C-alpha cells in the first residue's frame, strides 16, 4: 500500500459549516490538522473606503452590513465615534434605548450562534428553537426601524425615532392559527415595551429549553469539552475579546470596565469560564443571554417611566421636525443643509469601542474637519479571533476545526468588511 | 475610563520614554507618535513593564494622509458668480486611474496606527508611526511582541502597501488573488481598475477595465462656521415657542 503523508485539503468557501465565505486551506496528517491557513476577504466590500466618499450619516447603514447578526452594536460604535469628535451626547432616553437594543442585538446574535454552532456539531433541533425567538426579536427591530435586520436606527445625537406605541399583529394564515396565533397576538396588544416585557418574562424558560438540549448532552460535551482550549495568555496575545476572552477566565467586559450608554446604571453579571474550551464559551454565551434579558427588563422599566426626547435638539446634527420645517425658515435651511451636505466634524481622531456580542467592535475615526470622514477603520472582533486559527487548531482533528469555527462566532461581513 | 487614569498614564509615559514619544491627549485618549526605529523597543516595554502592561494589541491599521484637509468646495471667498458649483476636487471617488492625484507637498503620507489595551490596568494607548519613505513605506513588524498583530499587518500591507519588516508571512489578505495595487491609498480610484464577469464563450470569468464612471454626490466641504456650540445654544434658546 502506498503511504500517504501530509496532504492539503480545501475547506470552503462554499461549505455549510464555514459560516459564510471562509476558505480554509488545511494541511492534514491523516485526520489531524498540521497547519490551517484561512483565506478571507471573499466578502470584502471596502466599507471603510466607501465611507470616505460619503457624508457621515450616510455610512450608518453600512455598519449594519458588517456583522449582519449584530447590527445595532456596529452602528453604536460608529455613532459613538462621531459623537466623541463632535463633543455631543445623546439624550438620556436615547441612551437607554441604545442600551436596550444593544442587548436585544446580543440575544439575536447569540441565538444565531447557538443554533448554527449546534447544527455544525450535529444537533439539528436547536436552530429551530433559536430561530423561533429570533423571529420575535426581529419584530422589535422591524417595529422600531422598519427593517428586520439592517435598521440604520442609531444616529449621532440619539436614535432615529422614539419607540412605537403599537406592535403589528399577525393575521391568520396556515402557519399562524388557533391558540398559537392568539398567544402571539396577545403580546402585541399594547406598546412595544409591553411586548418586550412579555418577551423577557418568557425568554428565560426558552433558554432553559436550549440548555436542556445541549448542556448535559453527551454528544455535545464530547464535541466541545477540552476542544480548542485557549489559555488566558494566548487569548491576550492574539487580541481576543468578548466571550473568547471571558471563556478563558478573564473577566473583561467593556460594559463593566469602560461603561458607555447606560451600562453603568444596569445591574448585571459577567459570566466567566474556567477551562477556555468550546464548552466553557458555550456556557458563557448562554449565561450572557440571561443577563441581557435582565438588562432589557431594567431598560423597559425605565423607558416606561421616563418619556422625553430621543434626539438632540441641535439642527447642525439632527434634522428639525417636519412641522417645524414647514413653519420656520431657519429650520428649512438646516434641513436642507443637513441632507445635502451633512455636518462637519471637528478635526481629530478617536477610537470608540463597544462590547459587541462577538467581542470588542471598535471604530477608529479620523476627521480633518470635513463633512466626510478622512479615514474610518473598523476593528472587527472576528478578524482578530480568526487569525489565531492556525495556533489553536493545529494538532486537533478535522471535525474539531468545525467546532472551532463555530465557537469563534464568525460572521464574514465583519471579518472581510 | 476614569478621568484621572489617562493623565497619569501620560505622565508615566513621559517619565519612562522622554522624547522618544511625542504625546498628544484629547478626549481622554492618548496618542503617542514615535519613529519607526524606536517602535520595537517601546512596544516591548509597553507590554511588559508595570504601569503599562499593554497585554493586548487591539488594532493596527494603515492611514494615507494624502489630501488631508483638502476641500472641493470653496466656502470662504465667494466669487462674483456665487459659490464654486463646478467641483473639481480630487477627493475619494472623483477620479479614475488615469486621473489619479500624484504630486503632493505633504512630506510623509503613510502611517501605521496601533491601539493598545491593558486589561490589568484598564487603559488604552494609541501609537502612530510614520513611514519615512513614501515610495517604499516600511515599519518594523510587531509580530514578535503581539503575535495577534499578524493579520492586521497583512491588512495594512494589502490595503496601503506598508511593508512590515520582519513579518513572517506578509501576503495579501482581503483583496482578490492576483490583485494589483493597494486599494485604500488615496490615489487609488474608488471605482477600481478592473471588473469581472462570466464570459459564456470562453467559459470562464474574465477581467476587463472598469466601465463605470467616477461619481460623487456630495462634495467634500470644510466649514469654519460649522459651529456646533452655537447651534446648540440656538436650539436651547426657545425663542420660537414664545
């Protein structure tokens, strides 16, 4: 028999476990990986360069399309960078809305992650459960911004508009009927905050359901315990953030350590792993969903009690109301200038980071005083994480590569930008 | 980030590195500019020494300062015919490859910007290293200090053509296989140089020169009168509702 030593295997870019368009060139020794060389950039759209050719506000929508499962967190980093340079701060209500939507986004992201990661490792059912709740939160996105995913809801100086007073209801269809339809619509009788209150009361039991499927599942543990161990030193050397860092036992979370928006006022805990393997990161993310749920509840409570403006009353940055515009010459001029030219941002540079579901999402913004950014650099957590692939995966089996891709929580919209 | 920490960090930086770093602090962020030759020594010290402990390199990116501060629309002096409506700038998106901006009076175009994070001390620091030679921008690689910088340096090389001396594997990362040029440079057209399509006759994907025209909808403007403070004061003064 002919002896075959190392050979090279091509994994992706079209592979269901590649989470989009990852191409991995794997050097294999039998079923053991010797070297992994990820080829990224297949989804590179040049977002940062496009942003240089447009006024500041017109690039907010591009941010949704980076990490397209945690849309509003990306917007938050970009908007925060602009606000830093302008020296403005959003009204308190807008800050609470941002905090709430950041956490809704975190749940959305983690649901996507838990479903697809389980699917990659052979547990087919979880994604069906996860998408059930994802759909419910997508409705909140739609209610507030008109779009299920690419919201473009945050603005420098606040958010686009206040929370809606009503939620759209389901009509009877072959998919929604009878008691099911009644249950869904019973949440939607009141305002969006009522809806969220009902959701958050219900959601912990849903997380229990996912945990029941996975946490003590023998196959799940065989596939994740002791796989892809990241030591705390390694995690720091490779610039890891978010759950990748916390899974290794470092209690680092920007929401606690460098609080932004209203996180300083929130009561929540930071889950931390022990072993730094895929299983610990799984536990960390599941617990993060529960904590996000708590934060949403606190925000709902505050938002209910405290009406107020959600946008700065500064016509250089925020548009005047329609009524004002029809009535007042100056408001009309401001409106015209804002939408034809935008606003100038004082020269300077800033780095604004938020704790996105995947890790630290940062926006480095350089302005030369113009109405367009001079340079925008978006620091995507997935990019840093994926670069450590070779170090972590070599010596593992081929099937563990899939577990590792899953635990990185990769989305190529942000890796490739 | 608390208010006191960045200031004390700046003091510690001055005490330790002296003139090697030129510091600038704004909005609780510290930027340290340094020469390419000093980078490795400073980086190692920043990582290891107590008081700095920058265990993580969060981000590295390239910048091309060509055309910094240039506008396309004169807003100061109004000519006899009004504002200069005919925009003839060379800002991003306005030119194709043949018409790209060339001459520059700015001495140094390219810089690498590094963002560091200390988890232990909860502090951040920004380093900027300018490349001395525009035609061959070189910066020492930080891969020996923080291995995680590997891909960020590949990205800066790919998009800006900055060479990182000592990098183990300086390949392109984001652009296409066989891509020519460094697309994020300010003299690289936004529309690109080539476009691809599937050719049914040759039964393969072919590259052709771009067919789209450069187009920018909003001119690049720098206004002195964009005074936010004044606008804020106007907004706060509710004379309209009286």
